C-alpha cells in the first residue's frame, strides 16, 4: 500500500521519534504528536531533513480535546488514518525503580492513577476517537507500546529475566494495555485492522536511561515492523523484534 499516513504519539523524542524515522524509511508519511509544540517542530524539521513527509500536532494524550483535534486533522487532511502508534508513556520513576512507584505497599494512589491515566485510559480513549478513521484505511495497523514488564507470566516465574525487576505502577499499567490489545484485536478480527503490543527492548532513552543495552536505532524496529505488517501478519499478539512474548 502506498501513501500510508501514521500518527505517532510522543514523537518528539526517544522511541517515538525513532519510529517516525523508521516509518519514513518504509515510505510512510508521519505525523508526530508532541506536548510541547516547539520541541515537536524541532523534531519535524529533523525528520524533513531526513527526507520525511512529516508534520506535527500539539498533542497531550490525556486531553480529550486533543483527541478531537487529532481526529479533525486526519479527517480533514486525509479522510483516514492508516497507522496509529500509541507510543506516549510515562514510567513514574526511573529504571531500576527505587521510588514509591515500584512497591504495592508504598505507591500513593494518586501516582498509580496518574500512570494508569497516561499509559492505559488515555490510550484507550484516543484509539476510540480515531477508530472511525482507521476503519477507512484499507489496512490499518495499531501498535500499543507495551513492555516486557507487562508480562504476568514472566513476573510470576522465579528466575525469569524480569522476576526481580518489579515496578508496580508502570508494570500494571502496561499489563492493562496488553488487555486492551487483546480485546480490541478480538473486536476487530473481521476487519482489515491489526492490533499488536510491542516490547521495544530496554532502550537508551530518557526513560530507559544510559545503562540500557539497546541503542535507539535498534529500539524503533519492533514498533515500525508491527506498524507495517503485511496482510497475512498477526493480530492480537505481543512481540519483540518478531518474536512472541508471553502475556
Ligand atoms: N525505553 C525503554 O527501554 C522502553 C522499554 C519498554 C517500553 N517502553 C515504552 O516505549 C514508549 C516510549 O518510551 P521512551 O523510552 O521513548 O520514553 P521517553 O524517552 O521518556 O519519551 C516519552 C515520550 O512520551 C511523551 N509523553 C509522555 N506523556 C505524554 C502525554 N501525556 N501526552 C503526550 N505525550 C506524552 C513524552 O513527551 P514529553 O517530551 O512532552 O515529555 C515523550 O515524547 C513508552 O510507552 C514506554 O513505556 C520503553
């Protein structure tokens, strides 16, 4: 399919920006969402320098008015949306988690709610708002930026790579996001829309930190691949670089 158009939330930096670059390399026109318009414009000028057909929307995923503005933008300019990358997210604290966010006993409920608001409720609401436009695409793709830290199976298994890497607020919000992936993929199973969860890897970004083993260039690959899946590709899955992860 040619002339695909993608919306990548949190595209001004980190994995969102890298995903925009990777989607441009795959021939996709990209629109990035950025809370700070100036930062978004700087990112867009870098994307354009790289040859991308790129634009920016001032966009906070927790604001319903911004969801409506995004709908209006894509409706008016393109009449459809082909790819939605639900990338914007927060970690509440750093990694490894040492603050109150990591502990069920200590996490303040306001903090838990704030993390869920951004990482789960807002993602669901934005997707609901844009679904009518995704349904107009001949082959729409929705990518939800999850994390291996969402995996209940791995968290429950002593000796797994994440058994001792527990950050309750973040992990639970991403587990909820994975539930969203499964439910939405089921509801859309008889359409041309594919919905998948991505674990990018532990990547050097502001969130991932300097100790992360994976470079940004590698980290964007999972999102970009799921955003450009062929028609016989999977839906309702949870993947890292083409390999399924346990829920
Ligand atoms: N890095 C990793 O190792 C890793 C691993 C697994 C999963 N992930 C997931 O990958 C995604 C991107 O992570 P990253 O490492 O690139 O993080 P990052 O460097 O901290 O960037 C996060 C992006 O999300 C945006 N954002 C945060 N809250 C927002 C809101 N309310 N509305 C709109 N945008 C918002 C930020 O915008 P501002 O610039 O305005 O703050 C920024 O553009 C996240 O969902 C994260 O959970 C990352």
